């Protein structure tokens, strides 16, 4: 089944997909990724006003929560169920960006 989203959703997702891809390919560090992602989100009225379709918005919010749960290795506690390390962050982002890339847009 093909999932369809609004053209504006597709346009607004591109910056996040690109940023996640750059991070996953090790072109930027996790600290740079976090800084750019959070700055982009802070300035993104489209996302902040929940303009994405519900399914896309849910995935994007989940990405944001994954980023919020991330802790650098020196602060990471494997016994704390509410924090993740860089390896887990990469796994989660890879799964979610794959979902986002599957969406096709409606004209």
C-alpha cells in the first residue's frame, strides 16, 4: 500500500530527511546533528502548528522524542529506560527516515 501525503508535507520533510541522512552517513557528528535539528525545528512553523498529516506528524514527533532521550556516552545509563546512546539513536532515526521516504505526495 502506498501512503500519500500533501505536497507541502513532502516539501517540509525534505530538510529533516536530508539532515538525518547526513548524520547517518557520518558526515556530521551527533552534536552537530542535534544542534541543527533542534534549531531547524525551533524555526519550523509548519511542524510547530501541526500542519503535517497525522501520520507524518506522529513520526516527526517520535523523532523529536528520540532526540530528547539521547544522552552522550559519558552520561548514558543503560539501566535507565528513558535514555538512549548514539547507536540506538542512529537505529531509531534510520527506521523512521525510511518510513518518511516511503510517502508519496498528492497533487
